[in-house]
C-alpha cells in the first residue's frame, strides 16, 4: 500500500513523458521496431504461402444432386454390384471341402445351391441335395454337418425314397446356414 | 560519483514557510552535502504573498543550474480535512466539486477559491484532503516557469514529513512548525486522522494539551503510547511530556526524500 501523498500538481501526460522517460519510451520503441518489421514480413509470407497452398489443393468436383428416379436406379445398381461382389467372394472351395462326407458315411452329393437367400441374422444359406443308401446314413451326414464349425445350423428340408432306383435310395435336401 | 548520480539530475527541494525559505539539493534521493540553505523572510503577518515574493526574488538571484523544483508549503497555508468516502471521488472533476462542498461546510465559502487535493486512499476509506489558495499554487508555478524551472511537485509539508518517518511505522506523529502544530494518527501507511491548530513560541505545553483535547474527541487515541515528534519550529522545547519522542530533523527541505524521484 502506498503512503499518503497530497500532490497539488496533476500528473499530466506532458509531464510524465518528458526527459528521461520520453527518451526511454523512444529507445524502447526503436528496439521493438525491428521485431515489428520482422513480424509483419513473416505474416505476409505466411499469408502468401497459405494462398499458394490453397491454389494447389485439388478442386473437389461438385456433383449435381440426382433426381428421385436416378437415385433409385443408382441404388439398384449398387445392390446388383454388391450381390456380384458377394458371389465373387464366396468361399466355394472351402464349402465344398466342408460338405464332403467322411468315408464311413455313405452319402453321394447331388447338388449345391449357393444362391439361396440370406437368413434373417445375415448368415448365408447353402442348400445341399444328396442321396444315401439308408436313413441312418442320411442322419449321420446331418449330424456330421452340424458338427462343422463353419455351419451355424443344419436342418433337413425334405427326404424321399427313390422307388425307381434298384436299392430304393433316400434322396434328401438339407439347408445349412454358414458364416465366413 | 556513481553511475546513478551521473545519469540522474539533482532536484532542488524548497520549503516555503511564512518566516523562511529552506532549501536543499537532492540527487538520487540523498541530500547533497553543504547544499542546504535558509533564507529568512520578514513577514509579521505570515502572509503567503510576502513569502512568494521572497521565493521569486531568490529564484531570480540564483544563477546556478536550472534544476527542477520540489516545493513543500507550510501548514499555515494548508487547510486539512478528513473527507468521508464518496463515489464522486472516482472522477477528477466531480471529486473537485465534492471536495469544495466538504471544505465549504467547514471553512466557509472562502474555500470555493481554494485548490483542493486528496490522498489516494483505498476504495471506501475516508481520505485526507488539503486545500490552498489557488493563487498561491499558481504563483509558485508561475515563479518556477518564469525562471525556466520545472515543478516536480507541490505539496503540504505534512506529506514529506509523514513519508520521512513512515518506515518506523509510528501510530501517531506530531509536526511542529513556527506558529503551527499538527497531530496525526496513521495506519496502513496512511494518515487516518488529523488535528491542526496554531501555537505560540512555547509550544511544548500546547502540544500536550492539544493531544489531550483531541483525545477527548477521539477515544481511539487512548491506545497510543508514543507520538513521534518532528520539530521544524526552530524553537526547541526543553521539557516535553514523555509521550512525545523527538526525531532528528536537519530541516524542512531535508524531509522531501522522495521528491528526487517524482
């Protein structure tokens, strides 16, 4: 806290900035002048470089908004492309190897349908047509497929006895849900 | 001569009193040896016009370097008052109006012609204010300007007197000049209360009585055991009450320790 002072002279600006105070202010200003000039030059250089950088940036193409019909066509195309990609990416070799019955299960594979619709949970569906000599072989094959880790669930769609065949073989269809 | 003494100019400290002009040179806050002088003034009425004329005459005769001046004025020409806090003090123009109303209430309408100033006390605290005849202030400034001198400060002697002893933190001090005595209490570096009255040549008893009378009006003075005493009267008293403890003072101009830095 300052001490009591009763000064009749108002400390005017003229009195404050006279003599050595004025000299000190001028000297300080002169000292700061090169820094100010340097700062201005740097600022201008930074702005120039930023402008160059902005010019060098690739211009983003502006696409016109599609009409409703065009948008529907585009969506359809996208779906078809997605389906084709999915087909191309099917692990066919792995699936065929997995559905091969072991030697002790006497089942003949008649057909594989990989184009079945996907299940509700997003799993793909594989339909298998096969023929077995006995119902026991059919059930063994069903149990074998259920044990494969690639399939999440396998169930019998239909089965029939081929009366025209000499040994009355069983034909049956299975549906297996699989995941990659 | 040290570097700081080379780069700082000396200040001529003057104390203008009714019966004398005291002066001393200071550089870097210290008095220069053998620079003190005293010019007696024959002034039976103790009017400031005569004293001011003596100051003009001395400045005219002084053919030395035109050093800046720091002037202190005798308490006789300075009316002191503790003014209550007001928000009007925050603005310079409204502060002058407020101070004039306060001084007019105590000293009459004559105070309208005075130049007033107040201490920069903290917000909300009462302030010490002082008024002098505006013509006296203008006269001192004109006298300095007429002889090519710059005025660094013009203030009542109580200011330099307090600042010269403030480091010792006395609870109260007394300042005795020829024909005038002044009592003040202090706190937080500031003068918190003040009493001023005229006195005669034998001022020892009057000082004690003034203290006792002031004590009756302001009961907080009871707790103060010692009062620092600055004697500028030139009439030392032999037996003073133990309450008053004299401090050595070479002269009024020597009290202006801070003037060199103003």
